[in-house]
C-alpha cells in the first residue's frame, strides 16, 4: 500500500481550511523554518480513498469478534461518543476558572462518587492517562505513605507470578524491589510463599482479582490480611474489574488502592494508542496523598484543590476528561442493575465458550468455573503436531477473528487467553468455537497450512524481532534513505 507521500503529485491539492476569521499571527524573527515544509500534495478523493483503505485493513470490535484476553475489547455504545462530543465538554479549556466550568467539574465529581461506590474506595483522581500510569501513580502514593511514616525501609513490592507485566515494571520505575510470589496448583496465590515474602520491608502487594487466569482467588481476604499484618498496603489492579463490577468490591476484599481502566471497562474504546484513562481510587486514610487538582466543594461551588500531602501532578491538567464523560454515561445508562448484569454476562460468555472448547483444547487450571476470561494451553498440541499457539492465532485472522492474547500469562506454556466480554452474542461464540475446532482438526491433517497462516492479509508474518529492534517510524524520501 502506498503512503501519502508516495501518492503525492506536484500541484495537486484540495482546499479544506475555512477562510481565516481572526487576525493572522506572525512568528518572531528567526523562528521560521530554514527549509520548506514537506507535505504530500493530494486531492480530496485521494485522501478519502487512502483512509478508507487503511480502515479496511484494521480489525476492531465493529469488524468482528475480538476476544483479546485481559484487554476487555467490548463493543461500546455510540451514544456515549456523541455525549462526550457535546460542545460544553469539548469547547472548554483546562485553564478556565472553576466558576466557568462547573458542569465539567460536576462530571468529575459524580464519576468519582459512582466509581468509588463500585470499588469500595473513598476518593479518586482522574489524572492518570492509562492503566500502567495508574499503577505508577498508586505506587507513588504507597511510597510517600511509608516515607511520611518514617518507614523508608519498606522497599519491596510483592507481585504474583501471574500478574500483568506492567505491575513489576511500574514498581521498578518507582524505585521498589520486586518480589515474585508463586501461584499454588489451583492458580491462586501461594499463601505460604506470601507469608514468607511479607515482612518489615514490604511496601505493598499488587494483585488483580480475578487474576490473569480468569480465576477469582477464594483466599483473597486472607491474602490482604497477611500483607496488612506485615504493615504493607494492598493495591488492586483493575484490569479485570469487568468480571466483578457491581458484584464484588475491591475495597471489601481488603484493598487500599485501586486503579481502573475506563478505556476497557466503562465504554471508552481503546486500542491504537488511546486515549485512555486509568483513575486511581483510595481508602480515606490515603486521600491526602492523591495527585494535585482534586475536585472539592468550595464556598462558591466546585473547585480544584491540592490534597494536603499530595504526590504532585502526574499529568498535565486533569487527565483525559472526555473519556471520563463516556464512562459516566455508561454507568448512568446501565444503572445499579445493569452494571452487575454486564459483569455476569461477561462471566457467562467466558464459561460458555470455554465449555464449548473443552475436549478439543486443553484448558489451563480448568477444573472449576472461570470468571471473565480463560486460558488454553497448547503445549501438548505443539508437541504432537508442531502447531503452536502462534499458528492458531494467525489462523484465526484468516477467519475474521482477532487473535486472543498469546503467550500470557507466563506461567502457562503455549498460552492463548480468551475474553469474550458481555457484548458478544451466543451465535458469535458458537461460530468462534466452530472455527477453533476446525483449526484443531487441521492441526492433525495439514499443519503446514497453519504454519503459513495468515494468507488473506496484506502482511503475513513479519520479522517481529526486526520490527521491534529496528522499527521504521517515519517516512524518508528515497534520496535521504541510508
């Protein structure tokens, strides 16, 4: 596919900008470019066809089944997009005085109240721009909490071996030492290993429940108690909240802090780099550590105040505001009955698809029911046929299905993690099951065809190592290429 620069023809163009209706601004002397700006020259039809062609090459929830485990890629109502695009939300500036943006501040305040009710927290910030950013923010609060108490020796973060990879990365970025806690044979946290790891140097435990195996840990209250008894805090990774929202609250499980992925759980589409939102909630004893700019009641209405012991700002202004608008619209649309129904639907769909595949594929930790997602292990299949988890994932692409998460969690060999979400119909799940069964049968009869998949896409199997180590991120004209 040609790039816009390659489609460019000298002298061709289209007039897309309206006439100037404000006085022109001129750059200060010496601030202009030394060489002319190099932009492609195209007609409007060239532009339209180019971006339509790009759209056809992308796969999203509007195109087909997207069971990306641990990422909650569910369909999001278009109504919420329209609400977030209202001029009263998009036409404001973050530097406006509080009295001129009371409606926007009310959105933040109401969203905080409802999300705190869902999670069992007392206060929340919307500054973090994504889930990992929320982890980082929460750990900064953990660090300051212990330093303020004169416990600088609490330098270790406990992280289960089934955790999201961003958990240990965030802990390391905050200067903590990461301690890996193994899983027990049932896929939950090994309690004895946790007791051995927890101690006077423990700052916090990072945990998601249900975990990345799609399992709700039955020992969760004992887990958080062990950490609290050691003087540490308990942090809840909200990546899997879609399975329990409105049914079970992290705060009631013993967690002191939580981050949410509004761009996964609450009707704010993600993928392609954003925008995201990873708000952080906390119990009341930690609210003074929240980032700067928290919405509070003032004498003349709502205003933004810095908490007394704030960790400072973690992002410019107050986060991705219109993402919060969409999340609030989702919560108000579903209401107190709809939120738990969505979670129950996600759990039902995951168990339905898993049982459809039982006997065809091996299920990791598959003795009891799962929550919102489940993990297949293709270790035996690869040994018997040579067909890997990657091969199956690529074969799904040829059938119009986005691959599930591959090779994660790391404690499962040849892992494929499926998360159907609540927005998929029974017919879609039946079709996906039939496709996966057909791929499994093909592994016995024609494994070479699976090694070659996908064959219907513009790109088959790129060299992923080269793409990661030597990415080409911008266009260079032929005359300046090395």
